[in-house]
């Protein structure tokens, strides 16, 4: 919550507005308004509608370990009223640490015996070789196969992508990062194949078949 909203919320609360109404006015939740009021040390007003006896709260809240929400639903009062009378009667409220975890103190079951049932020769795939996924999904077997329409240049680039990275850096270093057409040094440079890949696939990673061009000159190169 920003400083402006925080100051507005505090001022409205001091003027008698409830936390819920303030939340609707500034577009925040009821709990976030309460948190801001607590941060600014503003005493929270609790509804006093319906007086609750101490014996009743001790029985339901302490002995039966019901939550304030459960009690409020059963007797038809808001939860803030239950909280008010707990504080009023000086009944110690529970926190998260008072609710033990259902798995606390319990040991995890021994999985070694269960794992033996499916290990070694007992495993359903024991002695069997898993088929190569790449071969099984290759070419026309792949669900995205469209009849082999991928261009030759794309296939070559995909095949030699690691070598092309090194080829690109070597071309830049050889040309001293200077465009071979306009002479501009540095900037947005690109490595261009002098002879096309589609016609000369064997020269795809030949450094003599590369030249450094800036982006503008490369776009004008056929």
C-alpha cells in the first residue's frame, strides 16, 4: 500500500469508518487495512454486538479447540466479535505453532523394500533396450512432418550451427571488424557468405567464403 493510501486509510478509520468500508473505498482487502492500522499503532475497534461469556469461550475455544471462524459460524456473530471477547476475558489466543503437524514425530515408511520389487531382474524393462527417440521421430514419422519442405540452407545451418558461430567470429577478426563495403568499423556487423550456401554447401564454414558487412550493406547484398 502506498503512503497516500495508507494515510487516507488511517484518517478514515479515525473518522469512524470501518476497516471493511475503507477497503471498499480505496480498493484494498479488509486484512490489508488491519495490517496498516497495526503498523501505525492504531487501536483496532472490535464489534461488541452480543456478549459472550468467559465459560463459553473456554469450553469452545480452549477445550474443544475450535477456531474463531468456526465459533462465529455456529453462533452467528462475526469473527471480530469472537476476537474481541477473547481479549476482553484475557483468554490466550493460539498461534500457528499450537497446531501440530499431522506428520510431526512420524517416520517416513521404508521405501527400500518396495523399490526391490521393481529393481534389477524384477524391473519390466530389464534386459531390454530403449529405442532411440531421435530415430523413432525422424522424418515422416514426426507428427509435424510436412513432406520435406525445409530449405537446404536451413538444414545446413542447423547441422553446422556450432561451426558457424566460430566461423562468424573468425571472419570478424580477420576483417578487423570493418565492413568490407562501406568501411565502417564496429557497430551492428554481420558475417556474409560470398558464395551462396545453396550452390556451394561445401564452403559453408570456409573462412575465405566469408566477409564482414554492416547490417545496412548486408540488406542491399543479393
